[in-house]
C-alpha cells in the first residue's frame, strides 16, 4: 500500500505547501538581493521553513511545532516509498527523542495493514527496530494496533528470536527488552528455518539471566524453577521445567544443551541440567552433548557432563585421560 494513498486530505496539502516553501527558499538563496521582498512575501503566505535543531541522539530534526507533522510525514513517506525501513525507523526514533510522539502515532495509524509489510529480507518495521536497538520505536510499535509480533523474516525469525540473537553480543543490555516482548505476547515456542528455538539461540550467547528469563517467563517452568532455583544447586531434583521445550531439537538434532556444550558455556549447561535437560539425547550424527564439548580448555564442563551421561571408562577414553588424571578431575569438580 502506498503511503501517498494513505496520507490524504489536509495533511497531504500541508506537506505540499511545506515542500513548495522549501523549494522556493532554496531557489531564492541563489539569487541576488533583488526580489527579496517577493521571496519573503511568498514564504510568509505558506509558512517559513523552520530552522534545524539537534535531538538528544545528536541528529538533526526540524523544530517548528506547526510544521513538524508535515516534515515528519514527508520524511517517513519518502523512505517508505523506497522500501528503506532502516531510515523510516531511524527517523521515527529521532521524532520520539524530540517528543513528537503524536505525529509518529498518526503516521503509524494511517499505515493500517501496511505496517506489517516486509523488506526484501523479510523484515518488518518491528524487526528493523529490534535489530537496530531503537527501544522507543519498539515500545511504540508494540502499542500500535495491528503490529504482528509473529511476523517472520526470510530465515523464519520472529522479532523475539532476532532480539535474542542480537543480545548475544551485549546480553545485559537486552534482557529487559526481551521481557517487554514476552509481556506483549511474543511466542517463545517459535521455530526458525533450521528448526531452532530461542533457547538454542540463548545457549550460544551464554548469558544466564537471559536463559533463565526465557525458561521462566516463557511458561516452560511449572510451579518452581528459574534462576533463583538454579542458585540453590545446579542439579536440583525439584526443578520442574517443561522438558519438551528445554530438550527441543533443531534440524541437526542438537538440543540447547548440545549448543551450550559446544560453545563452552558452563553456567548455561549447569542451568539446563537443573531444568530437566536430557543428557542422553543424540544428534543426527549420534553424538550426545558430552561429545560436543571442545577438546581443550573446558575440562570442568566435560567432567560435569561426563558424570551425568557417560560411564567412567567412556569418559576417560573420550577425554583421553588416564584413570588417575580422571579421578583427580572428578574429585576437583564434585560438589553435589
């Protein structure tokens, strides 16, 4: 749906007047002083083009309250027509920084169903806002009627999955954003093109708080569990996670435990084991999570998983340790 067909009536006329004023001003700036009175008269009739001011994000934004809606709508329209959602979202964030919430809400409301249009990579406005870290825009979109929380990109990632993926680089900065999406109704059980879940994604990141949030707030823990329960003991038998979700396998047969073990994320492995992760599950190549632990630098992780799922002989052979060396490691890491 073209924005030109949405932004009609007086608002469209105001934008045209604004563009005309801007064009007239730019043209007259190149002329000598002759005709200055005529230029001023023309601008006065339409409305002087406002000066520029900086927003809190350091970007430039028009400052005239009377012409602000037309300016914002015009900028958004031009980028939307080009399919440049990145700039649409960026300018929405600028406008929100400048306190122009009403203007942005008006623009979004007139998009109607087009608000869930996709880019060539399958991104919606919400995908772009989530990936770019535009928190105010995300919050506003979640309040906007018609925004699809389950829209998928070309890799079948929802905005929630994409946010958890982005959070791997800076997990502490995104935990609250994930909580907001979950509260808004984002589906935690969604699967991507390779059949991965958000737990697979979080397991790669290694942030314990993020994993605990997804397990607990995603209704995967029934009655008890979560981060507080984990702190009571890493193999607490009273943990009651939804094992079908914690042990979900992707197309390669990997569970979140396989992913955490492969990436050497000890705390995530311990947390998953505390929440009914099944160490006996094999991937499509016949390997259990224990076999996916990196060969060097992760002795504790290997030993802890070995104590859960492998016999002493198998563990020693896999780790290429003598019985004496294996015994020392078992004694070192035994805490339950």
